[in-house]
C-alpha cells in the first residue's frame, strides 16, 4: 500500500491508487475465502478416501466437514476480522500520515469503506457479524436507553430544523 500511495508522485492519479487499493483488499478477501473452500474440499476428499477404505476415522472427519460447512460464515468472518484488524493497525501506525500527505483529506471515507465489517463475510445475514458489529437494541427495553436517545435526537433535529415535524419512534 505504501508503494502504491507513493506512485501518486510519479504515474498514477489518486483515483487510480484507490482503485488499485480496492484490488488489494479484494485479493485478501478472495484469498481467505479460497483457503477456507480448499480446506472444506480437502476434508471432503479425505472423507471419501476414508470411506472407501472403511476406516474408523471417517466419522470424525465427517463431523469436521459438517462443522466446517455449518460454520463457514462465522469462520470466514473471524479470519477476515483478524486480517483486517492488522490492516487497520498498519493504517493507524504508518500509512495514515502517508495517506494524508498524498491522497488528501477525503481518504478517511475510503478507509471506512475498505475496513467495513460487511466485507468480512459471505452473507450479510451472518449472525456472528450481526452480533459483533451491529448489535440490535430492543426499542422497548429501558436498559438500552434507546428511547432516551431517540428523544434527544428528535429534540436536536427539531431545534435545527423547526419547520420539519419528526414524530418519535414510540409515543407515550
């Protein structure tokens, strides 16, 4: 990424650098997905071999294969989360100043895009992703403070946009 950013000085535009950075992120995501797919394929081939020899380990491998397939999204999410945590750490430590210098101030929005947790899993309905990144609040739960937050937000918007009437989420 550092070399890529420095190419703004020579032969690439800022948009070219962003596009190529997306390619690098896409490669990381495809690589993790292909490695997990290869592991599942390997377990399937191993299971077929064990079944053909009537080996006693076939049941254990069958259970492993079932577990891998069942938890595919959670495994993919956790692997990608650890990879992108390292990428984010590199961004904070060394790449941030280089980005500020060569790519301008609007690169932070782009960073939010490439470090978005929605990229880390195969399906957006993944319960691990939803639980870890987008925990849902119960609207009726007093412990969450959601109703108080809603009231404050409505008051804030009402003060600045007095012509617009915004009903609260829940009436008393």
